[in-house]
């Protein structure tokens, strides 16, 4: 059986589990939100519509004075971060499965027909290139390179200016893998990718050669479903460490240069984590939000959000922002995890992590809405 076919079967198998395996029963509504303390003042800044639906694999990207976003119908837009007014808005002419990735100069999305489409600073098509597979992870753009990851877990590198294929990397997959939108972390000269089976891989940007390949977690259990331990969300870099979380595995940080463990703890997440100088924050597979310090010691837990299908978090100063299935942005105190404020959007699920520059944070709903908020 081909890897592509096996990955498709695995994705269908995981999807068939419904929300009961990863997010709790879809038939049981979430509990009402607790009353927020209103300890912080969150001010709505603006909202805009992309016109088309989005979902997993579609997250806004904020850089400098702009925010970029895309929708499944082929819409790609760059908006002014302060006002929400469009700098440009285009259609690539084909449905999309993931986007956007950008370094501010080159903006990249993935189309349903298996092609990668790059736009220039004015939103004009710069190049297209075949990925030869479905892409559900937003492309990563940095250091003159575009990286995309296909559903059969190949990592492809393209030249950002021309679209020329530079290299491809693939390691053998376990029999079942999660269909998730795990991203790629990049620094000059290297990329870091979370792979099925709970592994983290460092790749040289020049030629794709592995610099190290280490287990964040080890698959456990007697059935293939029990042994799924894939890295979820995007690995994140803080100082000299790379931090990541797995489903049915572990959460922790490894040394950026060697891959050696800094700290690891048993954990299961469906969406990933965020990290700052104080430590790591992540929702587990039951939507309990956990905080860990920089040494991995557990801190607070927020247990009031079960069955809310929380998004990956984003730490913004004194608060932690997460989206939920009802289109709420939940603002938790960074120091104690208490619900400090709730912001409403269009009522559509927020499944992508928020984006922020400074005190301005943007979320994208599954309905294609963009909502910006000013934080303390």
C-alpha cells in the first residue's frame, strides 16, 4: 500500500473517530463559560470578512504593519493591521487547502489541485509549483526558502524567488497518522519539523539533510490508534530551545543545536502550545489548559473549558488567548489561568491559532471572519 494511500486511510480513520477521540463528544455541548473577572480590558479594534470559509490550516499571519489571511475559495488578502483596511485582496482562481505563509515579501498558499502558489508584495502571482500531494499545513517562508508539508509527511523546499524545487525530505510513517496542520519552525539555515510517531527533525535549509532526528515521545499501547503519538501544532523556538507537544505522548523542550531533551512530561494535546520567557502554555486533549515553567515544572491548570475544542494558545503579555468552537476568544490570566475576559466574534469556530504584533491580536474564524483586538 502506498504511503499516500495509507495516509489518506489514516486521516479518514481519525476523522471517523469524530470529536470523541480528540475533542470530546460532539453531541455533548460545552458547559457555560464561567463569568470572567474583567481584570483586563480587551478592546475590539476592527473586523473584516474574507468572503469564504476557512478552517484547519488557515491561520492569519501578522508581520510589521500588516496581517495576511486566506480562505478556502481562493481568496488571499493583506490588510492594514491597525485599521483592517485591505492593502490588496486577490483570488488565485482555485480552491485552497492551506494558507497563508509569508515573510512579508512572498506570500504562499496551497491549492486543492496539489500546487503551491506564491504571490509578490502587491498580491500578483509570482510562481506556481507542483507539490504532488495534498497540503493542509500553512507553508513556511523564511531565509529565501518556502517549505510545504504534504499529508503523506513529505517536506518540500522551494526557492522563494523562483519556485524552483530545492529538495524533498521524507521519513517512514507509522501505519496511522493524524491529519493535522502541524507547522514548521525556521531559523537562518535550519528548519524544525514535528513528524508522526512523536519525532522532531532538524533539517538543513540548503539541502534538506537531517541535522538531528529525536523522539519527543514514544508510541505506546497495543492498537495502532493507541500508538498514535504525532507532534501537533507548530514546534516553537525560545532562546536555545525548541518546544513542542504530541497527541497521546509528551510535551517539552529540546536543545535547538543537538535535539537533546531539556525537559519532557507525559501529555496529550490536539492543537499544540505557545511559549514565552516564563514557560509553556498548552491545552490538553480534554481542553484543560496547563502552564509549565521553563524547567517543565507544572503550574496552574484551567479546567472550565472542557468540550470547547480550544485552539492553540497565543501568549500576549499578561494574557493567554485561545479560540473556541462558539467563536469566543478566551483571555486567561498568564499568571494564574483565571478567565479574565471573553470576546465574541461571528459565532463560528476558531480552530487556528491567533496572530499578534505588539498589543494587537487577530483571530480568524471558520466562517472567514477576521477580528482584531487590542490587549493591555
